[in-house]
């Protein structure tokens, strides 16, 4: 469930998530997948990692905090205040660790300008996917 997923994510950030080896492995996976598929649909770190790679479309899915809380609540039935606390803790741990591992990350982590496409995730998953596909199609019509 999302409840256990969120708890597991917090647990990882409090333990193995601080491992540089783990992140080097994950980073290589992000770069390999992005290069193979010419697109990265991710948030902060994946877009940051691919910022200098040519011919890759970077999609930033912008989901506001309240929407993330609501999505987690629908999946788990957990108390929204607990979800808010856990999401805030996760964001703080991510920012701390990413800044430690990638000093330049903190300077551009919130810059959506690194993305080629920014999609506001305010509706359903199907609506977000439809918007992403339409934007990628539009982007494919333009020269890189």
C-alpha cells in the first residue's frame, strides 16, 4: 500500500538512502534509461542528472502538496495529517541528502526551467498522461 510505501521511503532515507554507492547506482540507472528512451519523466533529481544530455525530453510533473496528500489518502485511508508529516519529513531528508551528495543540486533543484515540459498534475492520472503525451508530441515537432 502507499502507506507502507511512504513509510518504506522514509526508512530508506533514514538508513541506506544516505549511501553514496546506492545513489551512484540509481543515477547510472536514470542516465541509462533516459538515454535509451530519449525522455525522462521525473522530478528534481532525474531532470538535474540529465540536464547536460542532448536529445532528451525532460518532463517535470508538478503536483502540489495538497494533491499529493489527497492521492496518498485515497490509496491508504491514512489520516491526512500523518501523510503531511511523512511527506514533509521525506522532502526534508531528500533535500538534505541530495544537497550533500550533489552540492550544485541545491542551486537548481527547484528550477522547473531545466525541464522541457512542465505538466500540472491537478486531475486524474489519465488526464496527466494524456497531457504528457500531447506535450511530448508537440516537443517532437520542434528541433532540439
